[in-house]
């Protein structure tokens, strides 16, 4: 749930940028959305585990 919320927030932040039409730009945007959610989930797991 947390990863989905962060990914959605990241997409909302990226929506203000110019349209992403090139395939290379679309892949970079998708990777950014996934990596940011992973980093947040990793940080939360570190905080909970110790």
C-alpha cells in the first residue's frame, strides 16, 4: 500500500513536466516511479526492524 501511494505521488509530481513521448523518456519515468517507491519501502523497513 505504501509503495503504491509513493508511486502515485511520484507520478503526480512528474505530471507537471512536458509530455513524455519518446520511448527512452518513458522508460526513465517508469524507472523513477518504481525506484522511488522501493527506496521509501526500504527506509520504512529499516526503521521498523531497527
